[in-house]
C-alpha cells in the first residue's frame, strides 16, 4: 500500500512539473525606438515636423528682430522725446515682448499637438505588427529592449527583423 502511495505522489509531482514547464510563457524582445526610427512613415513625419519647427522659428525670429529694431530706434530717439512719450514707448515694447512670449508658447503647443497627431498612427501600426509577429511565432510577452528600459538579459528572440519584414521594409 505504501508503494502505491509513493508511486501516486511521484506521478502527481511529475504531472505537475510537466504542466509547469508547458505553462511557461515565451518571451521575446524588440527595441521599439529603433523600429520606429527606421520606419519610412516616421522619417516623413519627422521631416514635416522639422519644416513646421523652422517655420515657427522664422516667425519668432522675425518678431524678435522687429522688437530689437524698435528698441534701438526708441533708445536713439529717447533724448528728443518727452518723458510721457518714452514711458508710452516702454509700455509698447513690454506688450510686444509679452506677445512674442505668448506666440512662442502657442507655437510649442501646436508643435506638440502636430507631433502627437503624426506619431500616433505610426506607433499603432508598429504595435499591430509587433502583436502579429509575436502571435505568429507563439510569443506571449514582448519586452521593449531600448537602452535603459529595464531589460537586463536579451537572450530571447529579437523580433526587430521580423517586424520590419512584416511592415515591408
């Protein structure tokens, strides 16, 4: 009877161990930043954002130049103007400076909005491709392997090449 109990316990432990080994998840990794930077859509979006940033910078620089010119003009004419006129000009310059600051903030907000608008569909496309490749290859988890992202050991399967192939580049 003791022999049967020992065999039954051994059999139960063997089945449990086998189930545990089979239940372990497969894990792969991919450097999402590297993937995104190599996507043609991302390069197009970055070029568009660069052009937008240059436009904003040119507008701000033009306003700053105009402000400096007015400041220099008012400073050169200050001796020939009355105190009230000089005070009025100082208030005018301060208002103009404030409007330039507000324009800079608005430009930054518009830039960030456009960046989010352009990058969201690209990120979604990359995520869908990663999910498709992971599912096709039987991976349960995919970890982002970008530097400093918390991945310590990367002996698992790197999906970058497969995902790039899925995306067609």
